[in-house]
């Protein structure tokens, strides 16, 4: 969350911070997609 606030404030992130932020963003997207598929499977 701190990295997001730094980015919003216009503070330049270093390459490691950008990579980490991208990885965690992907992880939350994956979890959200998995939850959606599990929900849809339960409906069937």
C-alpha cells in the first residue's frame, strides 16, 4: 500500500519496487479470477 501511495504522490519507484508491485497486482487479479470461477462452479 505504501508503494501505491508513493506512486500516487509522484515519487519515482525503483525497478525492484515496480516489479514487486506488478507481481502483487497480478496475484490479486489471479485470486479474484479464481474466486469468480469457484462461485460460478457452485451455481451450476
